[in-house]
C-alpha cells in the first residue's frame, strides 16, 4: 500500500505521473510537537519489519482524518497508533473507516477518509481545522507568499539510489519538516522544496498526513498530503485543501467546523 501509485494527477496540475506521497524528507523526529498525528497500522509487518502505511490527524476526540487512497476497496475498519515511534505492542485504536463516497481510484478528487472511534482518544488535543476560504484570503493579502508550512508523517526518509532503483527507508517514526509555499488552486495547496531554505517535504508513507500552517508547533491543519510529482520526493508536494466547500462538505458530516 505504501508503494503503489494511486492516480494520475490531471494534466492541468502536472504533465507526468504523480507518485503517492510517503515520508518526511530532510526532517527531524517530531519529539512530541504533534501528538494528534498518528499512523495507520497494518495487520502484519512489511518485509522491512515496519508496520505503518499512511499518516493522519485527530481532528476531534473521536475522528481521525487521512486519505481515501490509503484504504482498500470495501475496507470497514482501520487501526491507528499515536506513538511517536511505533513498536509492536504499542497502544492501537481501532475505528470505523469511512472514505469520501465521491472518491474513486481513477481520480485525485475527494481523496479524504476518516477513522471514527467509538470512544474519545484520551489525553490528545485534536488539531484545528481552517475556516472556510482561509487560504484564498491569505493569498489575496499576499500572506501566503512568505508562509511556512509544517508537514508531519510516518513515511519514508529521503530515498537513496541503489543498484535496483531508489531505496525507501521506513522507521515507523513520526517526523516533521518545513516547506515553502508555491501556489494554490481551487482544491490544491502546492508546496515546493526550496534548497536555499533547507526545506524538506513528504514522500511515500506520509499520505493523509497533515500540513500545518506555521512553524514546528503549529496545530492549524490546512491541507492533507496526497501526492508529489517525482519518485525522488524532491519536488512539488500536492496537498488537498481543507478550507474548500467540497472538503468541508465531507468533514462537516463528522466534526463541527469553524
């Protein structure tokens, strides 16, 4: 699930195949800055001994937001860990998995899903969601041009080249980084790695994870990680905006929106 491409991003966005976003690159261990960010845990380990396959964020005491492409067709439940470094035996919460009914695997649209828990997750403060149209207003007043964003996730570290192609290293550890603003469209937030600023980004395994507006301790979740435009995880990140009418239509079924 961590490695399989899920969509072709529309030619309006990019001209090449998008690869599923996975892990934080050029980042650091989260060190408890974002306890509301958790990992989706598989039923059995991957070949490298790791267990997480996607990332998400607690947005209410009982609702965890992730990406719809992280689920399998017909999937009914999902397991989530909020451990900073997941190990077998760590606490796992099982909830009802609900993808946006408008999503299908041949499109990048409506790539949202929630895991709904029967009881509140204890001792974790949910992340905040943006008000309607917030990013549009920030773009209009030029604030986005210099804004910083903080992606968080459990995905692969920066891929390395090997004799048989790129090698992705997973550690089941929650990491964070900082990334620069590039542009927005009516559904997407585009974030671009700027080497002069030491930016990092997302990669395989970070899918569904948060992009917080602001610095390393921000809890304002404005977009979820969906994809990138290269397999090296070194270029533009495509993130699904949560302040649009379309996204809020889905989210409003599960949480009270600002």
